[in-house]
C-alpha cells in the first residue's frame, strides 16, 4: 500500500467516520442484548465456546478499577480527543483504519459511561459476550479496542512508525 492521497482534514473525517460506524454497530448490539437478554442468565450460542450473558460493568477491561467509572470516562474522552486531533497526521490506509477501529471502540464504551445508569459520566458499560477460560464478559467495543491495539503493537514491533508511511 502507498501513502494516502487524502488531505489532512479528509484523514480526520475518515477516522471519525470509521469510528462513528463502529459506534453504531456497538450500540446496536448492546440494544439487542438489552432487549433480548436477562441480566446474569447464560444463553449458549456455540456450546461451551460462546454464550450471551448480560452484565453491567463499572470498571475497565479485565475488571480493572471497580467504582471509578468517572475516571474511565475522563480517560476515554481524552484518548478519543487525542486520536481525532492527531488523525490528520496518518500517512497510510492501515493506520487510518486502525485509528478508526480503536476510536470506535473507545466511543462505544464512552457513550455507555455517559448515558447509562446510574448517572451521567458514571454509567455502566453493557457487556454480553462470554467465552470460556474465565475470560471477562465483553462487548463489540472491547473487541475493536483489543484487536486494534494488538495490531498497533504488532506493527510497532515490526518497526513501523505510528501513522507513518511504512506499510504492510
């Protein structure tokens, strides 16, 4: 792949558009979970490999930081703003997509923290995807963040500069 031919403002809009699209997918899947699942009840999907189990999380990934939702709201807001403010510097398609995917994941959980019970900026994140091995229950936004950040780490380990012109 070559460098992007998009102007800096178009790069920012592209990252924001990807993030918004994934935010919509995340919120739709959470709506489906809220409409169709009972909290705590396990619904097997693929035997023991995948189940739906509705929970409400007031911590970060892997149950880090229970009770400090306001901090994760602030952290997520800051992270997304930095991502958008730096999106104009992205030089290739892969980095642009990764920024959008991570941004969409951040926004998905941030919206929950802002608008869900118990209160503004202290809302609990809707989680509903359960896999074995005592893995925490998660959601689509968590998948976006985890996969996006794993690919970012992999690219950095390979020697790619974040947002740089070197491509896969």
